[in-house]
C-alpha cells in the first residue's frame, strides 16, 4: 500500500521537477534511469531518423 502512495507520476511533473527528482535518486538506480528516459522521451530528436531497410534488402 505504501508503494502505491509513493508512485511518482512523471507526466504531471515539469522538466525541471523531473530533472531534480532524477538527480535526487541513487546513481544508476532503476528509478533514476526511468526518470531520465522519461525526460528524454518528452522531446523529439534533432536528428532525422533514417531507415536502413533498403540497404538490408540489397544485401
């Protein structure tokens, strides 16, 4: 029951709040990774996504 109360809702946090939460967690902990990945996934990539299926088909 306590675990349910301690669940953190990343979608309700601002970027700064989520970053502060992630940095407050133990280094390399699963929760820290989860928070940082959630933060990264909020923003689109600046790099174009290039499919390599054409190159694989030619092999």
